[in-house]
C-alpha cells in the first residue's frame, strides 16, 4: 500500500521539529489546539482558527501538520505519554509499598491524571470516528501496561509473566473504564472518594486470585 493510500495518512505530521525554535513552535500549536478543542469541541476548530489563536501564520502551522486531524493525534499522544510517565514514576518510587496501599495509590493517581486531562485522554478520541485506529498504538492503556505489570511482578514474584500480563490487562481496562464513566456521568449518589474506595476494593479482590499462582514477594525491607 502506498503511503498516501493508507487511511491513517492524514493523521501523520508533515515533519518533526528538530531545533529548539521549531519544537517551541510545535508545542505552541499543540497547546493552543488543546485549549480550543476543550473549549469549542474538535469539530468546530479549524487549522486557521488554531493559527490565529496561536498568533502564527497558517504557513508555519502547515510546515508541521497537514490538517486538524494530525494536530489532534499529536495532542492525544502527548497527553498519553505524559500520563504514562507519571504512572511509571509513581510505581518506581513506591516499589517497597505494601500491595494494599499500592493499589489505592495507583487508583488515586489515575483519578488525578484523568481529571486533569480528561478531554485529551478520553473525549477527543471519541469525537473523531477514524481516530481510534491511529491512536491505539500510543494510547494510555497500552503505554501503561508494562508499568502495571512491573508493579505486579514486585508483589507476586512467583507468578509467571503470562499470568501477570493477563491480570494487568484486565485491571487496567476495568479501572480506566470505570474512572472514565464516573468522570463522564458524575453520578450525584457517588462521591470521588467512594468511587476510589470501590475500584480499589475490586482490584484488591481480583488480585487475591494471584495468590493461588505463587507466593507474593515480600515488601522491600520487610
């Protein structure tokens, strides 16, 4: 298949910034686009509007992005990468924390991340029909998978990697799905703390099934 015949071609950037000045320009374009998408909705934001709001020429924008779709994908990927890095740092900094406490910290941090960047991480991908296929390889769910597995391996050293991978897959998608629905629906009978409590309890109970596969690794210093 020729590059231009690829249905995802329109989501790809024209070129990547290499110098500091060009990186600053691209960062400005993405920050402006993200704000406009959040305020006005993706369907109502054009490349001309982004350029005008960023106070740059449309020609400068088109040096790096061919259309609003490619800008949206870059906004989404940046948000996913930042969120995944935040989770990875948290896991690495708390490897010695007991499992019960670690699960709650994990859920609370996920809430923080999605509340802070709810539109870019959750809503944007729903507003562009063809977006999901293009965004899937660098989605937050995929990026966080190895981090969750790393955390589980610290607590369940005797469990094989395939089992850890399956458990991680289920935990990530169930927890993220519930957090997403909670933030979208904002139920008046369910507080943020109660949602965190329920998701934490659910994950802990699910992880209890791992004890039949091997002996949990002791916490560092324990």
